[in-house]
C-alpha cells in the first residue's frame, strides 16, 4: 500500500455508513416508488441542491452555486484541487443512482480528504452538476463550467413544455448568480464515479471498472410531411401519407445499419411523433429520432453516411417528398486519461482483486466535457439487470461501497504522485 | 316533373338563402379560423344543439333531445315520417361541413315540407346526431337511436382524456333525458346529405352523387412490449426494443397489403404511441393502429388474414415477443336501399343534368346504422381538393345549394310514391 504513507489516508477516513446515509437522503428528494423524479431546476431539485450545499459546508468546504445550479464544494484553503462529482438531476422518470451516486462519492471523498489531513497544496473539491439529463440542453451544467454553453444557447433553450432555461433559472433563485464562479484552471484532474447503466459487469461477475473512454454519439431527427385527409375516402394513389413514408425509410435504414454494424455500435429509434395521430386520419406529419453510439469514429461516420444516403433516396414514397433531416447530437468519442485510468484500475483491483476490468462507456457523462480541459477518469459499479433510466435502476450496497472505496484509494495514489509532501 | 302535382312541392318551398344562413350560423358554434372545434357534448356543442332545437320549433316541429344529445325535429301531427339529417358534432379539429351540412339539409327540408302543405299522412322529421366522430365511442348517437349502444358500453365509454361519456352527458344537462324518446318504428325512410370527403366528384367535374353503399372497415391496435433501457449502454443483442420490432412488423404488413390490394381498398397507420418516447431510451412499448376500408367483404377478410398472419410470424424480432392484437372496429359493408338510390340519382340528374353519378362511400356515416332498420339513402356534394377532417374542408356554395335542392326533390318524389293523396 502506497497511500497514507505520511499522513492519514483518504481511503482510511472514508465512512461507508455516512456515504450510504447521504445517498439515501439525496434519494428522498423526488422519491417516487423505487425511482426518483428530480428534473433539473424543478423545485425538488433546488431543495436537494440547498441540502448538498449545507453538507459541503458541514464538511468544511465552501459551497458555491452557479447560475445553472451546479453546486461546488471547494476546499478553499487550497489553491488547486482534484474535482470529483457527477450530476444531481434525474431523468423525468429516473433511477435513484444515475448521477446521484457520483455526487455523493464526491462529497464523501472531499469530506474524508478534509478530515484526513492528507492533502497539501492540492485539495479535493466536490461538484453536483445540473441538467446532465438534458431537460433544457444536453449536459447544461458541465458545459457551462467548461465554457461550452454559449449565451445564445442559454437564452434560447427550452424544455419539452416550452419553459425557457433562463426563466427556470430565475424561478430557482439562481438568476443573479455568476455563470462560471469556479474556474477549470483551479482543477488538476476530474474523477467521476457512476453506475454502469448496462449489463456488462453484472453478466461477467465483476464489481468495478475503470473507463477508458466515452462513446461518441450522433442523433438525427427525420421528419416527413404529408397531408391530413380522411382515412376512408382518400384513394391510396392520391395520398400524402407521412407514416407510410416514414416506415419505409426506417425499414431501409435498419437494413443498412444491420449490414454495417460491428459488435459494439448501438442504435435507437426512441421517439416517434405523428400528427394528428388519429386512426381515421391520413397522417400529415411523422418524425422519428435516429441515434447511434460507438467508440469508433469511422463507424459513426459510416452510420451517418447511411442516414444521408437513405434520406437522399427517400423521395416519392407514399406521396411524400424527401424528409427533413436535422442533426440533434454530434459527440465525438472521448478517451479518458490513460494514466488516470490505470490508477483507477489498480485501485479497483486492490479493492476487488480479480473483479475489475477496463471498459468503455456507452452512455455520455459530464466527464466528456472535462476531458479536453484536464486529465479525467471514470469508475463504474454494476447496474442490477443492466437497467437504468428506469424506476427499477439499482446496485447492490456492497458494490456502492466498493466503488467509493476504490475511488478514494485512487485519489490517495494520485495525490502521492502529484502532491508529495 | 312529378312533384307538386296536387299541393305545393317541398322543392319549390326550399329557400337556398335561409339554408345557407343557418349553415353559417351552425358554423359559428366552435368556429376556429376556417375550421370548427365542436366535439360531442362540449359546451359549444350543447349550445349549438339548443339553437338547433329552437330552429326546429320555429319551423313548427317538436324538438326532442335524447340522453346522448341527438336532437330531433318531429312533425308531431303526422304518425310517421321520413327522417333526414346527419351529425352536428365535429372532429377535434374539424371542417365546417362534415355532418353540419346534412343537419341543415334536414332542417331546411323539414321546414319546407311543413310550409308546403305537401305532406299527408307521412311527414318529414329532421335529426342532428351526436358523437358520430367518436369522441366517446363510434357513432354514439345514431347507434343509441338504433338500439345498438349497450348500457355497458354507455357506462364504460371514455374519451381520450379519460372523461366518461356518462359524466359528459350529465355535464351537458342531458342526464335525465330518455335514451330513445323517438322510435325508429316512426320512420319510413332515412336520407342523409353529406360532403364526399374525397376527390372523386371534383376530379371528374361532377356536382352530385347518390351513394349505393358504405364501405366496411376493420381496425386493429397492434402493441409491442419491450423493456426500457439506456440507449447507449444496452448492447443490441440484449435489447427488447418495441419500436424496432414494430417497424419490422408494419414494413412486412405494408408489403402484404400492397400485394393483396385492389384499386379501391384503402389502409392507414394513423396513430403510433411509443413509451417512454425519448431519443435516449430503448422503447418499452410501441403501438400502431391498422385500419382498412373496402366495399368488398372478401377484400376485408384477406387484409384481416394478413394482419393475423403477420402477427403470428412476428415473434423474436428486436428481442420482442409477438405483439398484442386487439380489434377496435369491425363494420361490414352496408348497401344503401337500391330504390332510394335511384330516386336520389334521378333527382340529382334533374338538378345537375349529366353531372351526377352513383358511387360508394369510403367514409362511415350514421346512415349505416339506419340501413338495417329502414330504407336508407345518401347524397354527396363535392369536397374541394377532396379534403376533409381538416380546417381546409370546404365546398362551393352552388354545390351546397344543389345538394339540398336535389334532396328536396327526391323527398317530393318519394312522398308521391308512398303517400299519394
């Protein structure tokens, strides 16, 4: 063991009971059955952030909230720090661990670091990002911190009900707060713990994984325009039927995707909207989301080309012209810092010998916006049944504790390297 | 001319200006731009029915409203009558003529009949059916009159927002009214004027059509069950993706329909519902409506067999089991009375020489529930652009007048046959 060699180690000061109690307390904000409903900037989200700020202060950290609702717990007496955290907002119908787990890991490790006397020039800051789940935009909070949220995007972003981000910020009481009170220049590294949100660890009997990269993602919205008409009287040859045109398009695209796919790329047609959506009316409009994710840039480009080719060939079906094509997401695959990944994997092997691996993340995370700014690493714990974005999301308590212990140990080792006393 | 041989004819007493003024007045109830929003039992629908009752009374008819909101204008001094009308409710976003035209034709002809002194033992009654457009059930009002709306169906019917028919009836003030105050045994024939709701008359330059039958319709709801999961982390091979399974099903069904179709059958996939309908979540459920209409029973059966066969073969795609299949509609093709159709066609040829034809109706109408009870006939006027179930629905004023004049003339001729003085 190389940690705790001169002062108390963070891992030794880690308190599993305290960590789990705080995780349960955070779950209570918006708890709905076994799930949590705590969308970004909702009143219950704001309440949870007030509570988080008080917990940071209880730990001797300075609590700093910014205009997007990101809450930092800063070790203000240190000029620089390792930043640890995740997002505290949930999906509209979310699980209790997605984001929340990494937020509480950050709180617990920053708290343990303060208590340990381990830190010298470099402290440990904690953070609870906001709107990772994209109520208003994607990764709103972490992109604001990273300087990647433009004022134009901030001013125009609206949620699915048309509520403006800027108005929700004011309603939350954050309207007068600065956009970037904490500078990335303060932070020497970013670490994020998270549930896997997939089945790989569980199905292979592993407990922990260091993440070597986050997949890239592209998402398109394909929209057909038809003409509403009576479903009994309009002859087939005279129809402009947006749904039949869309079905033909997706069917062709699915064939192309299946022919191009490697074993790792995933694709999803998750949202369909039909107007006016009545059984007896020929559809006037139909749109479908086309999303795919891969860690291989070339594979993403091949799928994107298939989308464009299928759109180009799609005119004239069911009386409809070519559909409109709008790109909604375009995230390049983001590698994690190689050295940090190995520190995390070594720490995980120490905590769970033979039960850790290195894997890539199929989900997007706030970490992908930190990676261009500083060395960034992620650690996964298993998801029961591989289920996430669902009220059924859960992880064994032992795995929750093992993840925090491994992350604390990794911080000890990183500090030993970069801030020897 | 055989009408008006002994007393004044109905056709001679027909007042085009009065008819059009009443049609415009009815349009004002729920007018929204060029369209009308007057769903069954909405407050504006109830207001329009109060107004219709007053117009019936002004014409010397007895106004009778039943529990479903059907409003009759009865020539109470005659022991039996020809019934003329259509429905006064509209689609959620409806046109101004669908139903309303036939209601005002009924009012105008019953009024002209009263004024003409033409009627002897057999009078002319008018009717404004309710909920033809199926806010609560399909053809609620005319089925209630025909004795085809069961009490069980009445008690359990709800609209798309979950509002119960029985509660809407009470809110409308109809709760204490009888279900069938006017008996079909009173009526010797039923006539309904309607817009075509299709392009056939317009594209062939015709003004009127006698309807020889109403197509049959079958509608199914096909529902796939998948499992919600994260669209980035769930490997393709482990997914239970309701949308990809549904797309494959509909694509296969479309192929089969196209191969089986004759020139007249029509089919529509008008409504799609996806749960939770988010781009980043593997869909947990997806349903699609499958509706088709034909005047040929054998063609309907072939399409129905294709639906069943495609469902039977559909298991195992995208990790989903065979979909649930529920039949929503099953209407057999309904022929109109042959003799009445010829009386209507002859009258139409008198009014518009060389510009009338006989055709079948691709839309369902209240008339299909009268046809089993009494000789029933329908008359169509053109729809501009073939458009209906849309705010753009319209018909030339000259065509609206020609339709009413032809229907009045047909009533004169029918009375000459069945009630000679």
